[in-house]
């Protein structure tokens, strides 16, 4: 069963575009990983300092491999505030 992750990230005031650009490069690399169907960063049109990562993995095993092997980028701490929030969903298409 496919797994969908939604990760919400708060950028420091006025730094959303800069943080999104850094995540964009990381997304390009993660998309090359086996089992990754989507790994994209979105910047809110309403609040440009709010970012969302949308991930979709073919199954939990692929996500587990990503978690163990992916080298996460070091983001400058001054670009973020607070902690990110992650929601996991089993992906069942309803339409």
C-alpha cells in the first residue's frame, strides 16, 4: 500500500522563498530514490513562510529505506522556526 506524507515547515519571517529553494534541490535528489513517486516542496500562496513537503512512497518498505539511507541537507537554523509537523497516510484512492 502506498504511503503519503505531508510535512509542514515554518520558515523564519520573510525567509520562505529561500528555504523553499534549498528544499527544492533536496527534492530533486530524493526523487531518484527507489520507490519514491513524489517528493515536492510547496510554498503557501497565503503565507509565504509556510512550506509543505508532499511525499508519496510505493510502500512502507521504500519509506523505511529512505529514512535509513537518505542524507538530509543541513538547513541553516536561521531559516526555520519551530519544529516540522508530519502526517502519514495510507494512500487509498477514493475516486
